[in-house]
C-alpha cells in the first residue's frame, strides 16, 4: 500500500467511524489494527505492545488520576458554591455582573481542577438557575458557562498540558507557566465582552436591585471574599507553587493537591464515605477513558507515521508554499477543523508527530508553539457538532434552555478564543516570559 492510500484511508476511516457513533478509542485502535495488519502483517502487534507499554510505563501520566481525584473532591467540598455566592454579590451591582461572576469563579475553579467536565457541570448547576432567575439572556448565560468552564483545560494544572508535555518532550512546569497568561487573558476577554454587550443591551444582563445589594453590607461582603478566596488560594499555591519553586515534580504536586482537596472537603463538613467512594469511582472511569484513548491513539500514530503518512501530510503542507506564517495558519486551521469531530486527546496524538517537526523546521519555539495549540484547542470544546462543553451543559441545564441556545451562546466566545490566539501570536512573550522566568 502506498503512503498516500494509507493517509486517505486512515483519516477517512476515522471520520466514518466517528460519524457512525463509535467511541474514539476503538475507532483509533480498529484502524491501527486494520492498516497495520494490511501493511506489516502479524508483526504489527509487536508495535502495538511497545506503544501501549510506553504509555502505561510513563511516570508523568501518574499525575492525571491525581488531578482528576482532586477535581472530584473539590466538586464535593462546597468551595465553588461558597465562591460563586460571594462573587455574585461582588459583581451583581453592575450590568452583566452575574455572568462576570460565572467567568471569575470558573477561572479560579479551573486553576484548582484542570478538568473541563467538572468546571462546566459545576458552573451549570450553580450559575444557570441564578442567571435565569434574574432574567439574563439565555444565550449569554450558556456562553459564559461554557467558555468559562473550558478555561480549566488551559489554566494550570491541566491534564491536557500534562499530555502535551509528554508528547512534545517538554517540561510540564514550563508548559504550565507558559499557559498562565493566555488563560487569564482569555478570561479577561470574556469578561470584557460580557460588560460591553450588557452595556449596549442592558436587558441581556440586568444588575441586582438595590434591595438585594443592601442585604449584603460591604463589611460582611469583604469578610466573605477573604473567607471564600482562602481555599482556592491554598490549593493553587500548594500545587503550582511547589512545581515552580522546584520543590516537587508535577506528579508529586498532584498528590499534594489531592491531599489539600481532601482536607478542604473535611473542613467544609462535606466529607462522607459514600462521597469518597463516588470520587474514587468517577476518577477511575475518567482516568480509564483517558489512558485507553492514549494507548489506542499511540497505536494509530505508530502505524500512521511508520507507514509514511506523516511524510505525506508534511509534504502536502510544505507544498502549499505559503511560507512560515502561512504554514502556521494552515496547521491552526487543521486543528480547528479536527476540533469539530475529535476530542483533544485524539488531536494531540495524531497531530503532534506531524506538526512538531514542521514547527521546529520553521524555527518556532517549541513551548510557544505547543501553548498556541492549547489555546486553539479551546475551540474544540465549543464548536459543534461534538463540542464537549456544549453537551456537558445540556446535561445539567433546565428544560427551558434549548440546544440551539447553547450552540449560539457559545458562538461569540469561540470567536474570542481566536482573538486570544492572535494576541499570543503577536505578543509571544505572553507565553514565553513566565515560562522562561519561573522554570529554568
């Protein structure tokens, strides 16, 4: 079989399998088996053993279940509820203030968890009823929750950045540091959009009434802010601080984070044995999903690259002849299109072996390039038809919120994500400054 045939066959089979509704892991594994056997015969299974063993024997991936367990415990601790209740009084007096509170809490919660599902579901359960109660535009409410929730996969600690660091042979701490400013920049851009929209259209985000504001005196609000900010601050400093100061590896820091989340659950009086069991079971399910996709995607990538498919794609991209930045744009467009159909794990495992050599040939800094990909992959959670954040929110949204409301609500926010990517391209130090300052 020619390399061109394998390239078309594997990517065509991938799209067909996904549109038929099959799980990504088994589509990748099945295609690897079919084309590996056709190309190499039974010897392809030795390749699969090596690829899967390399995934399972990777020490850095141990932090994935620990970060997921931390997120599960935080979801039960009541930290997010207390923080959101405080922030809605802090930002409520301004137009669009409740939607701003959603983004602020989602940003802080994302810095504590790194899990999209936990952030979107938590903010959907907490924020959506409040936003609808105060007659916020349903599409603005949906977009604020989805966009804010997706920040959890970019702002450290993020399991996506852990996988990216592993696949790109980069320091996890360096990627964490590089993603901080882009993540905060996107959060600020969401907030600015909400404020401008509600200033132009006050009916989309009415402010709290004077009576409701009077129910929370300034002194009481100040004390509540201090109290609600302490737990997430401790967790962020405990996890990220230990990494950036060189005290702990990312895996060890993830263990510290899991312990702190457990202590917070106890301190808030939310600890139960049944809750702990639920957290362990959910962690096992999510970790199994991630690792199975990683294992089968590594088999897919091994067959694809070993059969010359990567060379075909690289030659195609080079052959367009658009120069350094034109080639970069082509790669970003490919990522955007793939994000409509694949989740981030599949995209990373398929694209990194192809794109990273091209980026290095063109002279792009590897840390900068990987973080720009992470910013672009924010789109994949909000773009139909398979945007995961959209489905997470639909699963917990009240009946009056339609799928169309969620899709159209997310639309302006994924355009803002693209503006954030452009800002990172124009100002590369937004990524490299902290990465080079905090991690040597």
